[in-house]
């Protein structure tokens, strides 16, 4: 307290303020950790890698944009400032309908028309990347305390990387848009600018460029910063009046004729417009009824969203409050194009869920939605298509009105309920190197996150498989190699099996149906049953099939192979797809849907073998195990009899499945779990949560543990592993 007492009354207030600011800064430094201190060698290496990734992404983004032909890069910027751009033309900015900004934005961009096109493109792209970097630094500065030292050390490069790969930033760079500037101005107003006037000025300038951002002046008012709110409104009015005085016809066209720009740009019912107005138009509503419903829904979203934003701002989460308000602006704006949706990505800072296992669900959903197209996230199924087409709007509405973000006063804010882990049984073979760097989790993963990740991984697999082709001649040469090898091994039964099945119509129909249908149904059914009944085994099984699938991609890339049905001169009959025109280089429309030469290894057989092995290992009854083994038998018969695979393709499928099981074993140990003793069942921070298998094993050694997991009793001390 002595630092706050001064004998000089004239300097007392200044000293108190100075010492107060220093004390607050010291407190924040203590809470966030001393970033300058050494966070550890691994964290330093991770930070260096992240910054290298930022540099690579920045160079790549500039190269991708600037390497395009003149008419295909920075299309919006070219439309505004090019030789035939609207800013060069006499008359209204909005007559061609190509300029969608405010009249003030046109006034600001007007001087750029004197710049050389190529130089402007380079400077504009580089400047946009600098704005992205600044945005990342400001967002990290606004993270709610307490922030660990490691997080503070890695947050900036991680945030900038995330911004670089997001759809809004990529779209902004491609189009040459200005959408990052209003977001940065708002963040500067909230987290960098001091006092009340400068934040208001920055928010007002942002609103002059994007009118819906005026909602942040309302947020200023509701959080008690009324001078900043009034200043923001006044600056917005002054900028708008200035543009009106300089360009009265353009201002009339924008504010009155086009209703604040609502009728500008692309069609408002296009998928690019991710606002409530655009969604209602896509649902078929039009005219006064659509406008009335839009106004009612927008008012409800504003009311709910701003109340939540005020609550989070008072709770010490101003960045989340800004993100929620931005999501409200996205939803209620007449048009919200993809490059204007950066607000949704900021909502990733919200914490949802009281359990540690659920804490990553919300950030993962936001990141996936903001970095991947909707077609990769959700399948092309009738009832899901409306959600897929409006996935960005759904996420914005979820952040604004629905997501149960935790308060900083919650006991789970810093210490979520720990995840239950179990130790694997040690390997009996001393020569097997176990690297259990991840611990086996007993609880089931979050269903929403699991479905999203499965869909994303499968979409990526399908894209890689489709791209993994080296041409027809190479694939046919590999086909001849495989055929010769099978002849040498005396296992070339494909031709005999194919023609034998063709001569028996009911058997041909059975194998055709089995080949086309059960490839996906059986693995998904097994994963679904394990998810519900045996969650720890679900994670193990999912990991094994995931490794097998990834390994198969290497085979598709390195060894494109023509299946028997596409080998000219061998006389095979394609029973599933019909007659193929082998004289046509693309074999008809079928090749456009899938890679015909992704045959080695056969995942049809690989996945069926995985199903059989999982059933044999986990099924409680002998008849279930026998039934499970029939699936790979039927599958290998189907792929050979229909002419879709060679016998050695099935051998390759078995090899990648075996490798998948082996990798899972090496990384996380055997499938069986070791029972915990009474000393291991604690739930304190040091134990990471006790596994529920301890009491179950004590009651019935070797019996069923939590979630139906088979628990093996721990060996006495001193036993050999």
C-alpha cells in the first residue's frame, strides 16, 4: 500500500492512476503467465513450426491469388477500380449492380483507381494478409484470463494460421474484398483503443463500411460505455453524410432504392447469402410475408443475442461478447456473403461443456464449418440438404442464441470433469515396442463431433482416392503384372468364377447386391453398436479401421491398378456396372464418379475382414462369431465373381487391416484393459480421473467392466510383462 501513498497532494491522483495501471498490468501478467519466460523446448519448437506454417500459408495465398489470369483474380477489386470498373465510370456506382459497398466505401476506394493494376493487386493482397496478422494478434490479446503460459506462447501463430485457412479469409483474398477491415476496427475499438472517444470513432468507421456493424454501438451502450456508443453513432452519421454530400445520387440509390444495399450483388436467394433473409428466400418465401417473417425473426435474434453478449461482456469474456454480436449481425443482415462471416470464427473462444471430453466439441464444429465446404461436412441426403446449404447460418445462430457458453464463475471453467482413462494390459512379447502416448478413454466420444469427423475423413478419403490415378496405360500394365503373378501362383481363378456366376442368375444377383450394399452398412452398424454398448472398444475399433483406410490410400497412389472387368482382351464380364466401352478413354460416366483404378488394396475385402475380426473378438456367443466370419467370405467371393478385384487385391486389403491393428497395438497397447486397484480409482487431478473398471474388476475379476468392456485383473507386483 505504501506505493499508493503520496505526500504531494498535487501529484497524488496521477501517481495513484499510474500505480493502478501498473498493478493491473502486473496482475494480468501473473494470470496470463510470463510469455517471455522459457515455456519449454517442445513449446518453442511447436511455436517455430506454427510461425513457419503462417509464412508458408501467406506465401501460398499470395501465389494462388496473383498467379491467376488478370480476369480471374481479385475480381471484386477489379470490378471497382479496374480500367472499366464502376469507380471509373460516370454516373451511379450502383447502376451496373456490381458494387455492393456503402457510398462511403466507394469514396474511400476512389483514389485507388489511379494505381497501376498489377502493383495494386500485389499491394492489396499483401495488405490484406497484414490485416489478418493484426487481427490474430488483437484476438489473442483479448482471450479471457486466466491463460496458461503455454497457451499465451502458442496462441498468436495458431490464431493466425486458423484465420489464414478459414473460408472468409480465403474468399476475401480471392475477391479482393474489404471485409476484414470492419472486423479489425471493431476489435481495435474493444481491446486496444483507450478511453471512450477513440473506440467510438473506430466502431463508427467500421459501421460506415458495413452498416450492420452499428450493432456494436448498441453493445457499447448496453455495457455502460455510453460515450463510446454515442461517438460511434455520430461518426457513422458524419461519414454517411459526407458520402451523401459528395455522391448524393449514389447515396440515394444505396440507402433508399436498394434498402441499405439489400438488392445489390448476387441473387439474395443464392447459397452465398448466409443470412436469415437468404435462407427464407431459399425456402420459397417471397413478398410481404417473407419480409414480415424476416423482421420478426431478426428482432428475436437481436434481442436474445445482445442479451447474451452483454452477459458475457460483464462476465469478463469481451471477445466472446464481440463474437456473439457479430454472429447476430451476420444473421440479421439482409445479405451476409461468405467473406463477411469472420465473426463466426471468433466464437471459437467460447467454452461449452462441463466435461473435459466435451470441451473440444464446439471449437471443432466451428473450425470445421469455417474451413471446409458444406458438402464435405454433411452427406447429400434429402432431409439434411437444407442444413448443409445453410450450415454457416446455423452455426452463427447457434453461437448467437443457443450455445450454452460457460461463465467464468462456473466451477468447470478452469477444471472440467476429468475424462476416465484406463491402462492397457502390458504386452506379453518383450520385443513389441509399445508407445502408449495416448491413453485409452473409457467414455464414448461426443456423437456430433464423431459424426462430423467421420464424414470429413471419408470425404477427404474419397477426394484423395479420386485424384490418385496415373492413367489407363499404367493401370493396365499393373493389371497384367498382377495377372501374371497369380498365374505363377496358380490362384488366377477370377475368369472361372466370373463366368460361373454369370451362368447362375440368382447367384449373380446376390453377389451384385452384396457388393453394392454391404460394403458400408456392416462397418457402420458395428461402429454404431460399439458406440452404444462398448465405448472403449469403439475407440479402439474406430482407430484400427481408420489406420487401415489411410494406409490403403498409399496403395491407390503408388500402384494404380485396372480391375479384371477393365482389362481388355481377358474376357471378363462386369456384372455390377454393365458393359464398359474399353475403347473410350474414360469408360463412360462411371469414371467421373470414382477412380476406377483404386483397386489395390481392396477395401471392400479389407473392411469386411475388419468387421469379421471385430465380431470374433467382441461377440459373446459362438454363433455370432461364426456369422461375423461369413461377411468377409461372402465379400471376397463377390469382389472376385463380379470382376471388380483380383485375388491379390484381397491379400492387399488383409495386409492394410493387419497393419491397422498393429499400429493401434503399438501406439495404445492391447485392446484389453487392466483393472485399477483401489489406489488407482481416485478422481483427483493427478490421476486424470479414475476408471470405473476398478470396482467392477474387484467384484468379478475377469468380468465385464464399464460399458461392457472386458476387464483383465491386474497382475501382482513383480510379475513379468
